[in-house]
C-alpha cells in the first residue's frame, strides 16, 4: 500500500513541471552573468522564471517593483527585515510590530534586532486572530517595520494582513510592511498591492519546486529611495541585493511550478477542501481540532490527540508509512513545548499532544480515510504500551 504524505507545509514533492524546468536549466549551464551566448541563454531562463512568479504573485505592473531571488524563504525574511531596519540612522527609538506566532525566520531575526536596541511589539494571535485594538495601539509614529505572516504554518490561521498594513501606512510615516507569504502563496491572495505590503516572501519548496530557492518581492519605492540594503556582498547579482551566482536550476523550477499552480488554484483548493472535510468526518472519538476562530487555510489541520505526545505519534505513524508533523519542520526536532501553539491559546499539555496535518492537491479522500483508521489503531497500540 502506498505511503501517505500529509506534511506538505514542511515541503512538497517536486512537480513534473518543476522537474522539467530543472532539466531545461541543466542543458543551459552557462553563468547568467556571462555575456556570451550560453550565459545569455541562462539569463533568459532566470528572466522568464521571474516574470512567471511576478504574475503568479498577482502583481499587475511588473515594473512597480522587483522580485529578488534568494536561497530560501528564511533568507528572504532576513533580507526583508535586516535589509530595511539596519540601513539607516534613527532620531528616535525605532519600533518593530510583529506577532507572537511568526515563523522562526522572522521571530529570530526580530529577536536579534531587539537585542540591538529596537523596541519590538508582539501582537497576540490567540485563537488565530489579531486584535485590531491592540494592533492600533501598537502603531505609533516610531514604528519602522510591521512584519506579519499571511498564514500561520502550524494552525492554518489566516491573518488580516491587509487591514493591519493599511492602518500602519496611514499612521506611521516611517513604516515598511513585510509579509511572510510562504504558506499562503498560490493558495489564497497574496498580491502585494492588496495586502499593502512593501515586501513579500515566497519559497519554492512549498509549491512543488526543490528546496534551496526562495524570492522576495520588493516595492519599487523602497528601491528608488534606497531603503533596502543587501545582507550578502559579492558580485552584485540580483540588482546588487543578493550577491552570489544564481541557482538557475532552482529558479527555473520555481518559475515552472508557479506557472502550473497558478493555473490550477481553484481546482486545487476544491480538492483540498474535499480531503479536509472527509478527514474531519472520520476522526476517531476524542481527537479534537484546534480551530482558528477566524478565517483558516484548509490545507492545514491542527489536531489534539489526548494522552499521546506528538513526537511519539509522529514516529508511530511514520512506521506505518504515514507522514505528518509535530509542528514546524524548522523547529520540530527541538524537544520543547511549541510557542506558536501556546500563543494560539493551548495549554502546554495540549500543545505537547498536538500534531499538524497538511494537504496538497495531490492528496485524496481515500488517504484521509486511511489516515483516520491508522490514527485510531495507533492510539490503541500506544495506549496499550502506556498501561
């Protein structure tokens, strides 16, 4: 019987379109910075991929900014945050507004800024919602950056980034807005203009491209006024914002994957909704869903399985060929209670017995049914061992 992969928020299978992009790039092995024919052909692949991703992101005017290729979503987040806040001198104590449930790529970068003297306000995301009153109080004239994710990678909560960023633009004259859209890209709207976002992070391996390629959309005004500084220095590739020879294979694959997924968003989401609905119908008695109070992305389900530690259950199901997660893959190997889940409102015990199921368009209703059966059997086995 085939394995079941329900860990798509950690990474996705490389799609055939992305694989074809890699094969094409392998045949054109020139350095994109070279001026001979082979280099120009490689540069053309990079340009085509950039154009495909800009369209997929929902940018109506490609000249309104620049898509900068990086090595990962994490690097894009670091470039967005560090590249903005350290590039100038302040006449006041600068403030950063973020949330208490960001991905480590944002949370730890902001934490470093706090150690360097920036004031950091972390908005509560209890029940998967940001309180507009709390956010309004945080948006003072000293706010220089607001960084909030589009979709929480562990609970699936969708944050109202557009309203928050629009309020920041209206109230904070120095502000730059950044959205980590890694989990939301090509699943729901992430267009920079609709979010009032100056900077938007995306990642290849969440959409069917290989690991090791990401991108950052940067609004043209930031470039015009030199408000984004590089964090890597070298040959000046990517307009000087990300030095290092471009990963042409990864870039070509990401462009092809985005083109494929952008053409099928509605169909893909309908498939995911069907799988999610069936899984929730089949859940064993006593297993509970940690449901966001507001909008949520159907691709992610947070499940509380009483009496069983999440990492134990992950290993038990893995042995049966069913792959789920105990939380973010960037931190799930660390033996600690998940801070995102406690910020959501879970007790430490409940957080310690919560697993994440994450779907893609490739998953099926039959897989959801098999998962529910396997979960029930695993609970019985583990309960027997604990007696």
